């Protein structure tokens, strides 16, 4: 892969130059207070921003947040992010009230060397996500006009053919930021010749969301441990009753085929925590995975499964984990995710957490992030990379 890096850009002298950094600051906000509930993605871009600030660049940060429909929506404003980013950088971050309009131009024009500005949510402009190349290109022209060079440090967005990710690099000298470079190196290890045994842990809601990555990884892994809501479709494929648990009926035959082809590589739960309802205070107990009562819903893997998964992980040399083992947001159903996460953290292995809900679970459960070799910032992007797909944002950096 031939991608120029941040160090290449810094070697060219960036003092006084305007550098547009595409970051992934798509952080969760409390719906009531608007406060940031997890600043992990903001902290992830600090090494790149800090290096540019120290080098005296005029740093212009852009990002999306949530899914506004191409027009301003106060619920998705990046203003709270500007405040937190300033706290972490130890200096005020200037905030532009728009993406490429008067406020953006004047804010960037007013930057001194080593100062940082954050543009308003890119998705407030319909050109960011447009499938019309002319509309997307016009927005990219306006973004590119704000800068002299471009750094992509938004790994969580590199699988999107969006203006700020795909079109802007064609208009400016471009490099990969420290975060993107690290992500590509780590995932390259998983798709190359990882140390064995290589164990993958997959959870989350739907088999359909993970089917492509299962297909891609199954020939490469030594064990594939399946938990979360998706396990019930596999259990159904084995002929078991799953009660009112999450089930994709249309995927049952696919799961049956995967189990047949896996040759024993796929490890499913042997017990689950079943509740009377999908609620944090619902009565619940542990039942056999092949005997879930018809009116109960499985919300977590059980302790015997945790112990079995932990045993499989104990001897691994490489581990990739994507997707929680249960409804970890509810304390009563977080034990499976915690137990598996702790087993991964304690393994004598190269351990990669595949972003998204898995990364959120590590932080929400108060686990030590340093206990993992790498925590990805891009759930969807990391899965697509492992599937072998060409990621538009990476392809744009290679050109």
C-alpha cells in the first residue's frame, strides 16, 4: 500500500499552512442534556491534531455527527464536541457555525499558527453524502478551498464514498493521519498471516450484518465464537427452540450451511440468560441454550458459555472481537460481555476490539482500554476491511 503519512506532511514544513483534518467525532450525546457520554473518538484523533498544532499548522477539523437529513439540526450540532476537544487539547477550539459558508471562511481566516477550528456538522450540507457526483464534487470544492493540505484521520468513515472522505483528497495534497495508519496496520495483520491460534468473537444483533465477515473469516480462523442476539438464529438452525429471542427466520438456512461448512470451528452458547421481557428489571434466570422457554427472550450468554469461551480464548495468539454478547446496557444482562471482554484482555495474545458497540462496551463497563492491543474506532469500516472490500477513503489516499 502506497499511502503518504502525517510524518511525510510534517517533514515538508506545515507552519502557517491550513490543514484540513477529516476526523470521526461522531460521539454519543445524552438526549436530555446534550452532553457527550463517551469521548473515545475525540481522544483517538488527539495524536494527529497535537502533532499539527505543535508544528504550527492552522488546523481545520471537520466531521459528521449522527444522521441529520442534509440540513442544520441543533440536536446534531458539533458545538459540544468543540468544547470537549478544546479541553483535551488544552487550548480553545474555534467553532464555525456552518460547514463551508461565511462563518467557516471567516473562522479559518482568523486562525493563527498552531490554532484549531472545528467546522459544523458536515452532514448539515446535502453535498456531503449525495450520490450525485456533481453535487458531492461541488461541496468538496468548497471544503478544499478552506485548506492547503488534507489529512484523513477518520477511520470510522473510510468505508463511505462521501465528499469529505473520497472527493476532497483528489483536490488537495493528502496523507493518512496517525489513527488511520494504525488501523490499517492492525487490520492488515488480521488479514495477513496472524499468529495462531486465531480466534474471532462475534456478537451483536443480526447474522445478516455479519454474514460477509463470517464468510471471509471462516477459512482463516481456528475458532469462531458466536454470542449476542445473532446466536439465536444459529441455535434455531440446530433445531432448538429460541422462545421470543431475536431471530432472523430468513437466515436460518444460511446459518445451517455455515455450521456444516465450519467443521466444528463455530462455538455457540450452551446456556443463556432468559428473561420474561426486554426490560432492565425483568425477571430472569439461566437456562440451557437448547431449551429456552417459548415465551422468554434470551438477553445474554450464560456463565457456562462465558467459561467455555474464556477457555477457547486462553490459548489464542490472535483475537478479534466485534459485537457484545448480550444487552450490556442493562446491568442484569452485561455479565456475558464483561466476562468475554475480560478473558480477551487477559489473554496472552494480539487482541483487537472491532469498534462500534464493542468499544463502547469496554468503556461503559469500566474496563482498562490499555489491556487490549488495539481498540478500533470504526465498527463498520473494520468489518468491511476484513471482508476484503475496497474502502473508498483508503483508495482515495492511495491515489
